[in-house]
C-alpha cells in the first residue's frame, strides 16, 4: 500500500518547483513549496515534514545556519539537495552536515523515481529512521596529521583501505609501490593511525635525498666526536621512532652498502650509533615505499633480493591517478575546500567544461600535480587560463594519435571531435561495466551504485548519458502538460 508523505520543497526556481511538485503530487504526496530556507525553517517550527528537497542550483546566498537548523529538525537522511554543476560551497556544507542525497538539475525522471521509492521506505516518524551505515558510503575521506587526508572513491582505493585496516593490526613489514606523487606516504600514515602503535611516533626518512654517509647517521644517530662537527650526540630515526612506525621512503634509491646495514638491523633489531661502543635495540615497525620497479632493480643487481623479501611481507600497489579517474572530482572538491580555507577565500567554482578536461588529462605527476592545478584555479578564480596548459596537452595528445595513422586522411578536427576520440574507448568500457552492474542488481540503482563504488547521483547521470536500457517501464513526468498548480 502506498503511503502519503508530506514534502517540503525549497527553491527560488519556478521550473524546478513545477517539475518536483508535478512528480510528487502525481504519486499522492502532499507538497508545500518555499522560496527560501528561512521561510521553510519558520514553517518547520510548527509542523513536521517527512522529507525536504532543497534546490541551491541557482546559487542563492549561502545560509549555513538555516541549513544546519533544517537538518536538525528534519534529520539529515530525509533531506535531498540539488547542487549546481562543479565545485560549490553548498556541497561542502552538505557534506559537513551529513546530507547524503543529491539531485541533478534539471530534474530527471529517474532521480525523481528514486526519491519516490525512498519516501515509501521511510518510517512514519523522522526520529525512528536509522541512517544507512557509514561503511556503505561510496566515498571515504579520513583526516591525517599535518592537514593531510586519505580519500577513496574507486574500487581499487577502497580495496587498499580495507587492506590497510587489516594490516594495521599486525606488525609485519609493508612495502608500498607506486609512481611518484600517488600518495605512498599517505598510505603509510594511515597504516600507523590504525595500528596499535598510533600513540607513539611516526617518523619518515627520504632515502634518496641523502648521501650514504649522512643517511647512516640519520637512521642510526651518532655519538659526540664520531666525526668532524659532531659536537654532541644525536639520536637516529630508529631511536626516535621507538615503539612507533618508521617510513623508509624511496628505499629503491638506497646504496648497496646501506642496504646491507639496513638488512642487518631488520633481521635482529640491533644497531649502533656512529662512534658508539654499545649496541641498541629497535622496537619499530618498518614501512618501505618506492617508485622504482623493484623486479627490474633486483635483476640489475641494484637492489638486494634478501632485503626485498625482508621488507615485503605485504605489498600495497597504489594505482596512478589516470587509473582512478572517477576520484578526480572528489579529490578536486576536497583540495578546493582546503585551499580556500588556507587562503581565506571562498571555494572557487569549477565549470563542467573544466572538470571534463581535468578528468581527461593523464596526470603524470598524480596527486602532486593535481594539487598544483587546484592552487592555480583557486588563485585565478577559475579562469580558463588556469588550466590552459592542461587543455593543450589533452588536445595535443589527440592530434598526435591521429597523425600516427598512415592510411587515414588528415581532415580538420574540431575540439569536440578530438575530445570524443579520447573519451570513446573509455565510455564504451564504462557503459558495459555499468550495464552489467545494473543487471546484476536487477536495476536497483542504489544497490548498483554501491557495487560500482560511485555516488548515486553519478550513476543516474551515467545511465542517462549512455542511454542504458531499463528492464522495467520508467515513470515519466510532463511538466508542461500537467494541470497541477503550485501550492499557495
């Protein structure tokens, strides 16, 4: 039996209100429309609503206090918010308040159908509704020390996060592999945070930044008078990280003599300061990281095979950014939010066109290069010049691919045609994966989005973009021909 719900619609846009009111009243729900958050908040002091739909796509002035009060009165899981395309400060507010449901603008029938289905599943009282477990959220963001964070929104990064939670509970050595800039040190920090050693120090040494002699003293320390200039004793990183975690970053660049000394320490946990006559012991969990191809380094006798087996009880391979492009919008949003706070500015708006270019780029510098691009966009207020070099590289790559074809003619290709060539293969693969997930979930879009590890809003967009065919007849709402009028 269908149950009637009372829904509050908040939007300054008449077309949005017409579309939403038509859909909701068609299904028998009661709808009350408001133009502003303050107006709706005043009404909510005297009556309750089963659900609240808030449209901020027209970019009204931010009203964080009213939004927070509406969340407090209605409950975060009974609120849908329609966000503008690109990065918006409203999205940051919604995330902080725990609002999980989002809508696209203009409204699509598939999105409205999911809202209606969700309304039918809601308990009668907002207070009796239990929120969906946090583990089911498609995006995981976790803060780390020194204003760092870990973000996972792709299947590969979600698997890494799950492995980290398991590996953190044991003291076995871990080797983290990946290209420069993918965030290997972030993985190491996260391992330490979830380990039993989290209350003790986390230390890091860049093995490629120091010559062998200095690296030895940095790792093991030295006594006063051990060499010229050693006027007083200094503890090494092993001593500083006692009972904690030590990250040996870029271990693949370590010299052969230092590899031999490190292997000895890892075997029995004993070492000596330079110039010392006594032996010290180290209670340290060692995590190693490198962007070097270890197999090739071992084959070329540049890295000791016995040391490799000592440090690689478990191995984590961090994929480059180009292999997890679905995370780019989430990473950009998080970076924009943090850079805006650091610069004491409002978050920059990133247009859909800019976001498309940023997702097509290969990002050879990975997160480090993406972070620099976000800083440029924040400082230049989202001007096209902030990503002109990236756009040139994207389009230049397409032109180079076309020039390699000997049999093909050389027609003049427009910008849109060049971009479509780049996206064509990716789109075909992505559409097949989404179609398969939807069929396995019997076209339950919420369940399919969870299986694909993407946001529900993104899945709805992909279904429409790829024109994927449903196995059941969808609902249609004709706003222009409907006789439903807006409530007074």
